């Protein structure tokens, strides 16, 4: 049976799992960090930012995806570290704006949220540099818009966008 929607509780679990994977792979992301400045702390900064988002999410009794996403965005902004953390917080802010008032997420809403996240992050950076997390967010949104419009199964959707990323 196809998974056509994600409710707030599943969304929380998914975000928490993603944060744990980022934290676990922090050093690998640090090692990839060579552009635009090879300071080697991108994974660390993103991990600290996303863990702040998780902490805020867990502190709220939110059950709708809109409320969960708002808590995540608020936590990421409060805990943003370094350029990569600030950009990540802006991606999450845009993502949350698209989910405002939503009880659950389907593929169409996820496409809008990905686009809003990428657009918000690009607008927040004075001189966006391609080849960064900005590019990944934008390309994933573009690929979702181009290739996933007809999808209804969230599992199939995530396979497609993760491959794109």
C-alpha cells in the first residue's frame, strides 16, 4: 500500500532520523567542505544547527506538520552556527512557510515546500555561490518540480529526490 501522506508524528520521526544521520556523518561533511572556504567545519555547524532544531521540535507539543515545521525552523534559526548553519536555517524557514497551516504533507505540498526552502535561502544570501548547499536545495526542488508532479507515493517521491540530491 502506498504512503500518500506524512502526518506530524511521522514528520517528527523523519526529521529526527535525518538529524541523527547528519550528526553521525558530521566529520565526512567537514571533509567535503572545500568551497567557497576550506575551513572544514560545515558538518559541525550544520549538525549543531539541526540539533537545535530537533531540541525545539521536541519541546513543542505540535502534531500538525505545519506546527512541527514551524518549531524546526525556529530552533534552527536560534541555533544557527556558521554560514552553512544559517543557510540551513533559511532553507528550513522557507520549507516551514510552505507548510503553514498544513495537517499533513503529500507529494504536491512537498514540492512546494522544497521550492520555498530553496528560494528563501537564495534570497537570504547576498552573493549566492553555486556548488554549495544552495545548489543542492535548488536542484532538488527543480528536479521534484520536473519529475515528481504526478507522484502520489511518498516513498517513491523521496527515492527520486534523494537520488537528485
